[in-house]
């Protein structure tokens, strides 16, 4: 990968996460889901040309953001593992998630999940989560893992590399109808 491309991927990913942070105000009590197709990042169709080089660059930006905010991370696998997620064992236990017996690989899990599994201190795979926010690089459909109610977040970037970028945060449900009272619109993550 060219040096300029690497710099752009890293910078655009970090800037997108900063845009998400302005809206979501993530901290160590929150969980961020990351979905990424390295194939889409390099301009290919999702699931056809996975590359660790793109995953490594984006992973480093995500790690940098995590160090800044303390947010807990969940890396989504591809559909071959039913979009299961790589998390730290401590996160799985703290949040009561069921651990499943699988290990992501390039051909079943994808490059980002495989990389995350090799880099986290005590990684496990969980099938379902309820994340406070998420970043989706390449239309990997992270929405199934976002806590209700998901709210779209716009970034200064529409793509990371060639991959379409979408982000979301969650907000508490507003229940009770017209007679309900809401104390200060808590519009950021829980």
C-alpha cells in the first residue's frame, strides 16, 4: 500500500471517530462496534479481496481512539461467522455476553476481526451485543449490534478509502407519548 494511501486511511478513520465522539461522547463505560470490509476499502466487492494491510492501518487508528476515550471495542466478523464479534473476555463477562467457540480467520471472520483477535490481550468471540455506537466501513451492517434507538452520525468523510462510511450512536427510548415528561434531552449514548 502506498505511503500516502496509508496516511489517508489512518487520518480519515481517526477523523471519522472524532466526529462520532462529538455526538456520542463515548467513555470507558461504552461499547463501540467496528465493522470493516478491507475488500471495500481497497475498491473491491465485500468478501472478495481481504487484506491485512488495510485492516492494520484502520486498527491502529481505532486503538488510538480507544486510548483517548477508554471506550470498549467490539470487532464484527463477516457473515460466515454470523457477524459475531471479537471482544476482550473482561468485556464479555462484565456485560453478560455469551462466549461462542470459534476463532476468526481471513476466510471466516475477515481481516479486521482476525487482526483484532490476534492483538487483544484476552480475546473471545460473542454472538450478540448491544453497542452504544458504531462505525461501519464498507457496508458491513453493524446496525444489528447497536442498542435501540440508533441515531445516524454524519462525518466530514463519506468514505474510508473506497469503502462507504456510516456511523451511529444510540439514545434512550422516549416512551410515554404526549403526556410524558423528559428531563433534559439526553441525546448522547447512555
